[in-house]
C-alpha cells in the first residue's frame, strides 16, 4: 500500500513505485473512475510522443543530416527576408 499527501492546492505526489507501475511520465493524463460504491480506479492515458513515431513511415529520400537541413532552412529564410526588403 502506498501513501500520498494532498496539498492545499489539491495536488499530490504520486509515489515512484506507482508511477513506474502505471508507466506514467510528466505530461501524461490520469483518469479517475469512481464507482457508485465509492471505489476509485486510476488509469493512465499515455500521450503519443513524437519520438514514438520515429521511423513509422518509410523515408522517400535519404536524410541529409541535421547540419544540411539547418543550412537549407537558413538559406530559405534569408531569401524570404531579402525578398520582403526588396518589396518595401
């Protein structure tokens, strides 16, 4: 059995063993289901993280690398800024 204390703001710290058992992390939601008898069921609603989606779709072209992508983005942003200045 685990114990947690309720703060004046209505918050509790979930014990580490319970967090591990529920496999919850910061940002996950918890669902409290209260039965008519007063029993409470706690369920974790996991958020889909972007890293979980990594490589879920096949790549249509090889990844050029982070440095190359940053260069392309910076170049495009520079072209847009120059175009705006010319239009003024």
